[in-house]
């Protein structure tokens, strides 16, 4: 039987070598795939870092621009409110001048018929300067 054992031993070594070579080949392929994925991971992490920096800059810019826009909105609202007050005051002044002009016109007309001024007996008339009356008088 010694003869059969000596014949099987080299055959087993050869089969074992083929199995080990296959395992080594599979391991090498897996190692290559790992290296490729690690490189891809490195690239993705770098891209992510770059995109994160860009996102941060865009967020900062948006924040500044939003604050500026809010300041514009506030200034516009305050300016519009002040403008409306000026318009209201101008309209009130115009109405007072119209009323005074009408009153002066009535007093001058009635004073001309009686021959004496109508603002006697302690009454004081407020007269608008002629250039203001003309400027504020309604155009015909």
C-alpha cells in the first residue's frame, strides 16, 4: 500500500495548490475592487468638502442679501408713511388756504359795498402772502 500513498500525495498537493491559487486570485480581485472603491470614496469626500464650502458661502451671501432686502423694505415703508403724512399735511394746508381765500374774497366784496373794511371790532384776519395764494389756488 505504500505505493498508492506515494502516488496520491503529489496529486493532493497539486489540487491544493490550484485551490489556493483560486483563492489568491479571488482575494486579489477583491483587493482591486476595494482600492477602486476607496479611491471613489476619497473623490466623493473631496467633492462633498468642496460642495459644503460652496453651500456655506451661498448661505452666508443669502443671509446678507436677505438682511439688506429687509432694510430696504423697512426704509421704503418708513418713506411711504412720511410721504403720506406730507400729502395729508399739504392737502390740509391747501384746504385752509382755499377757505381763507374764500373768506377774504367774501370780506373784500362786502367791504367794498359798505365802504369800510370788515375786520374791525377786535377781529384780526390772517392773510396769506400773495405768492402763496397764487401758488396754492386751484388752476382753472
